[in-house]
């Protein structure tokens, strides 16, 4: 790849293998403020302040938003500019090139072709053979290093699971304890109302359930194991009810990303059915849209551990987690 290729791609963008699209609120919930500013608002971190400016260990640099591998450490070089610099991406179609004439300059912006995250810019002043310098913000990247003795780089590619079974404060609190879980966001899904509020969902007229969306590393936690924890930690045999919480918004539901997830969910329910006295009534349906809940609902247990609901409902759940799933927790026995 050379500068002429870059200019050609800016006029004729390459087709990505897949696409990841989320609402602005979803990106805000998944990213740190600095990551959001840089990737979603086209910001630039200050020179020589980024986490990967001086990083030299072998590994893959992936998009911090969607996890797509973008650059290999073997193409990284010291440019002296204060930002991580690479000579080429891992594949031509993972980067989108866009002419940028802001600030009175004629530059080429580089974005993740999968999720449109702003990465940085590319310049024709790099080392041979490409002659390119991909000048990238550390805040746009997530690096996975090779393990000692590994012959090939291990890439962390996260998957998403969306489930509901009662109050999302509870589900969030226990699922984020699992090893391999990167983030848990409380929200609403399964209904027809766009961008509902908590009050609307509690009213029962939106069709939405209180759910959580989990980003996890399938190498550390399989989708099937995540679902097994979910089913055991709530009662999937009560229709539209979890304990004192009654209504369709509290129904047991698994919202799937694809046919493979749907098949896995059905298989897990069939496997676990003998352990329940009554039939499992959990809905399994394709995810149409996920709407993050209001900010004060996120991390509710972590920020309100002394509240009565946390003491009487969530604490017993976490004790059950420590008893049943000790080997799957991020911190053993904690």
C-alpha cells in the first residue's frame, strides 16, 4: 500500500466485512469520556500523552469501540511526533479514508471502516516500503499483547449478549462479576417504543423489558456459560415476574444477535430444564434495538450499596454467585 492507494481509497472506499452501529448514548455508555471525545467527536489527544505512544511489545492494536483488529505491532515505528505511528493496517478494508480540510490543512482522516470511529490521520512521510505514516490516537485503540512463548498474536474480539430477567440493577450487579466480562450496560429492549424512559417502561405500555447488554471475551467466557449463569441466577419459570417485580417489563428474555446465539439459547434452556420444577418460559427473540437506561441506573449497586434494595435483594444474589460460580469470578471469593 502507498500514498496513491490511500488517495484512491478516499475516493472509492473499500467495503468492510461487517458493520457495527450503535446510538450515541450506547457509545457514551461503553467508552470513557476521553475515548468518546476522540473516537465519536473526532478529537485529538495531546502529543506524548497516549498510552501506546512508547509501547513496543508484540501485539495487535484493535479499535477501542468495536474490537476490530487494525494494526500489527510489527508495522509500528518511532516517528517522534508524539502519537503511535504505523506503516500500514492489517487489511485494506478495515480503514476508511476521508479527505479532511479542517484547520486550513489538506489531510486524510482515517476511521474504523466497521464502526466509523475516528482514529487519526495518514501522511505520505513514513518509512519504506509503504512511505506511509498512520498517526493514530492511543484513545482510539485497545492493544492485546502476545503471551510469552506464543507464536502468533492473540486478538481480543468481544461479543455481545443481551438478556433480561427482572430489575436490571440486579442482573448488572452479578453478571459484571464474571471473568471475561468487559462491560455491562443496563437498558431497554424487546418493545416498539423508540428511546423510552424508565417511567415509560415501568408503565408497561412500551413492550420493552429491563435488560442488560454485556460485552464479553468469548475466549474467557462462552456465550453458553454466560447464559447458564443468567438462568440459574433468576427464575425463568415465572411469567412476567421476578419476585416482587411484576409486569412484562420484568419478563425473562434473551435477545439474540444472530441465529447461532438463538440456537445456543434454545440448547441451554433444554439442558437446564430438568433442574426446574416448572417449564422455562423465557422468550428468545432477535434483538431489534437496545436503548441504554438513564445514567443514574448504570452501575447502580456499585454506587448505592447501602440502599435497602441492594442490601435485601442484590447482596443475596452476589452471595449465591460466590457459592455457585466461584471459579468463574474475576476475583476469587470476593
